[in-house]
């Protein structure tokens, strides 16, 4: 006859075994999603962190993480190699990746699908008083950063420089720094100007504008958009960084802008794409609390004209249900 102690131990063992088995099932269903963002001084990084938190909190069995990267180019390459499921990118860089052009000539075409058109990225051409730079032409002979090697600032900066009639290699001494590094270099007088394409406000640019003893200036270049589009397709629009967006920068700044996207590769299921897009649109207030550019995570921006990348069928299903986009 089994003693009570042995019986209890047996039941406990069965319960524990069942618990472990259940935990195994739950663990097996847990999906990890890596989101490629950008450098810590830009806007992709805080936005990506907010997106990762929201997806992890809202979607059952999803654990999303935001990765610090060089930006769009890195993010697209990570999707191409299967190391990331999602990535923030500028529309122009995404088109290059899909076509295997420019920075993707060596690595080949990246199969991409757009989940969401997120917000417009504004080109900042930044300098400070005392450099003698008042216009794009004044960049000639100067020390200029055109963005980090892994980001898309460089792609767009080269196109702005070219449209201004300058040679990126011969007419300037070029550095390749991200937003935060560019600001440090300009404070230390190691560079005279830098290009940065990002949301408003970009933390690093705000930091420079608020630096005592320095007067930041933003250089107008919106008149170059027509030339850029004539060569590269209708990717860019003329816009403004409104006066007051940064401390002490009171005048409107005429600029080129391009839309940002959240993209994935060709492996994501329709159900996952649908759930992600629905969450980001319907709970965007959680993301806006981290950065106000997330106000643009809205249904009226989901038009294919703003994205050279075709929308994922799962995203289209959600847009159709809401009577928009595509």
C-alpha cells in the first residue's frame, strides 16, 4: 500500500512535469522580434524602443527588442540576413535595397514589404555662426559630416550636395558621423557643418541649439528637391522646419524631406503583420508619449505613393477594414 507521503510526492511530480511541459509549449510559442532602429542621438532609437515595448505588452507571446544600429542601411541589411524582423528606414534607402542599388550593389536585393508609413524625415543642414556658411554653396572647402556609414543620411546628403552643384569628394573634407557624434565634433570645432535627416526635434540637434556660446544655423536647400526627383524618382518633397522647432532657431528653414517606413522581409505571416499594424495605429498614444513624431502613425498616411515598397498583405487587410490606403 502506497504511503500518503509517496502518493503526495507522486502527484507533485506529475504536477511539476505538466508545468514544465506547459512552460515548454508557452516558450515554443514565444516569438522574438528584433527591431532595427538607429543611433542614440536620433529619433529612430527612442521610437523603436516605444514600438518594442508596445508590441511586447500588447501581443501575446511576442518579445520585441529595439537594437541600436547605424540607421536605415544597417537595418535593411539586417532584414536581408534574417537577423532582424522589423526595421525603420527612409523610403529612398529602402528602394535602393529592394533594387540592389547603390549601397546594396555588393550584398544584393533585399525582399521587402512595408508595414507602416510612419513620419516624414527632415533633412537638416546644420552649422554654427563663425564658420562663414550661409548657403549650400558655402560648404565648398569646408569640413562636413554627411552621416554615419550605416545610415541613410549619407544617401540623401549626397543627393542634396549633387543637386547643389557640388562634388562630395572634391569640394569638401568629408567625415562620416552620426547625429550625436556630429554635434560633439562641431562643438569641438573639428567640423564646420553636418547633414542629418531625422524627425523633429532630434535630441542631438536640440542639444547643439541649446549650447551656451554657440549659435546654431540651419541652411536652406528646399529649392533642390526638383533636381533630386528628376534623377532619383519622386521620393522627395519640399518642406519646412518651422521656426521655434529648436532653441534659438526662429526662422522657417526650407528643406527636403522623405517619408520613413517600418518594413519587414518576406517571411512575416499575414496574421503577424496585421496584428503589428493594428497595434501601432490603434495604440499610437503610447508611442506619442515617447516622441511626438508618432502622431503620424495614422491611417491617412497609409498611401502607397508615400512608400516605394509594396505594403504587406496583412497590413493591407487592416487598412481595407478601416476603409483606407493601399
